[in-house]
C-alpha cells in the first residue's frame, strides 16, 4: 500500500499519475470530523485561512476556493497570499474541488448535517465573470442540497475587493442575477478605510470614485453587505482623515454588518518597514492601543448606521490587532450607539497606553 504522506510530500519525477489518483482515492475514503480538517489539506485548498472573515471561520460554515491568491496583491500591509499566484479556477476544476470536499465530508453525515452556511473564498471571488461565478454558485448549491438531505444553506457569501464591486455598477443586473439565481445574499467588502490618503498610503489600488461606485452597486444589489474597517491604518498622520472619510462611506452604505480589525502588519512587510522609518524620523508613528480604540469609537459615533458592529479577540479574528474586542453589538438606535461609544471611550481611558 502506498503511503499517502510520503507520496504527496515526496513526489519525484517517477511518481505516476495513477499513484497520485490512488492517494486522492485513499484520502477521499477517510471522512473528516470537522471543517478545519478540510482546510489543512493542501490537495484541496492552497490557503488554509483563505483570508476568511471572522464570522466565516465557524464550524457550521463550509468554505470553497473559487480563486487562488489575490488579483491585486500589492497592499503594503498584507502577506495573506504571499507565494500564492492569482488564478481563477476553470469550472471543471472548481467542480472537482467541490466534489472532493464533499467526498471528505460524506453524504448526510453528522458533519454534513451540521453545515448551514457557505462561503466562496479566495482573494477576490467577486471579480470572476458573472456567468462563471453563477455557474459555480449553482453547482455549490446543488451539491449542498444533495449532501445534506435537500436542505438549503441559510447564507451564501462571497468576498469582493472595491474594484470588483465597483465594476458591477456598470451592470447592476449582474449582482441582481447572482442574488436571484443562486441565493448569494452577503458580500464581504474589504473597505479598510474611506480616506483616499490612507488608501494611497497602503497602496490599496482604488480611489474615492470607485468607493462611491461600490456603495451604489451594493445598495442596488438586494444583497446584504459586511464591511471590514482597519483602525490604526496609516498611523497618526491620518488619524482624523481615517475617521471622517470612513464614517462618510459607512453612512452612505449603511451596511448590515461592520467588522473592525486593527492594523497588524507582519514586521517584515513594506508597511511595517515604512512606518518604522517614519517613526524614527519623527514623521509618523503607529497609534497606541488607546488611540486605536478611540479612533474606532469615533468612526462609530460619526457614522449614521443601523448595523451589527463587531470587534473580536485574536482566537476569532485571527488577523487583526484588537486591543479592546467587544464581540458583536447591534446598533438599532442612537441610544445603543451612544452606549457602545461610551463603553469604548471609558475603557480607553482606563488603558495604560
């Protein structure tokens, strides 16, 4: 019997395709007990994390990889897809990916029955051509129903960069078609900041006009949106700009969900090196934890929103630096918003830094 581990990680030029197929067959016969086991399998996923939002890293959410890497890959703070080139999977390959994932889970197993939501991941899955994306989503839905006993997922979500969302404004029917035909009902938007100065500083690759177009596309899409914001991004120099311009965009969109994920760059990233050099020269500096909390509070305070706002601890967030996580809070009134802002400011006062 071939040892699957040795074959996969010690493959040589003499390893035949038949041997590889045998390994895949052996692995497929072994049913996993949790979705986390799936994501560790490099024959199924190129990235274990897939840069998934915190609420999609839950045991009842099944993630699929439609794209690999990031189609931009130039943000100075991000190393989430280092070493992974961008690629859209052809439909036949994605179909096999979905099939193999369900083979590992099994038909109507305890794990299969526990899955209630789907996240279609990758660095920018929404950038995929609408016809291909719709076909992929339709297949995901079909397999979900057949493997869970004709159940329908409670939510199908996808991640999109500003540019991909903004491009859909040219064809508003695209988003409506995706929604009506395939049941996708939530788009995650990595906004990070509404400030053009901040976006330029981190080489985000989009401008204010595209932000406005993305807002319009989402508002007319029939879909909910979940927006990610990075407190501390750009440092002290852009403290006020980050607050004011981000609050404006949030007020225009009024998303259903907002998640704060504090800037937490890799020490070797371009962002960290630049910020360190500017700090030494006295030209800029990172925010202190107290300043980061106050900045987050100010964004919430100034934004005209009726959203569920979240900021999570490291074991849930997995990416950001959040000095004062508070879980998720629904802001359905000014009283609720004022209460949260007051809690954050009072907690910030008590912080040492």
